[in-house]
C-alpha cells in the first residue's frame, strides 16, 4: 500500500516558516500575507497497522505537528520541491532507519516540501 501524508508545524513552532517569509521579503522584496509550509512523506510498502504505528512514532510529534492526509490546493498558488533521483535525502533516510528499528524494514520513504501561498 502507498500512503501520502502532509505534516505542518503548529503555529507556535513555525520558526522555519517565519524565517523563510522574512528571507523572501528581504531578498526578493515580496511580502507574503499567508504562507503554509508542509513536509510531504510518501510511504511505500506499508500496511495499515504499520502506517498507524509509524505516523506518530517516527514522522510527527503530537505536541508540535499536525498531520493531514489530503490538502485542497485548487484555490492557492503553491510550490513543491524534492531531491532529484540519486541525491541523498537525509530526512527520508533517517525516517527509514527509525522505521526499520520498529521492525518494518520493507517500508520505503520519499520526502518533499510544499509551500502554499495564500492571498
């Protein structure tokens, strides 16, 4: 089974997003009124039980993160980016190593970033 989840930091933990907003303003001169930042995890070869187990144990923290299984992007502009094939993705590699320690060594993870610009 293949699963895709979107993880967003809760408002009080979005320091990286706030730094990005400030960098875009200072370097490009564009003021963003609304910006949401997500980490996308694509999880391959995962059973439903394994998915529920690793979702909060490895990929997100209940205190700081929110998990979405789908996002409606039809009314927003957005930018998504990921590593090219062959490039090292530390986040995906670390997640797969942690998942392997839980006994799910067949699971494969791919990661991407999603920026959603709100009017």
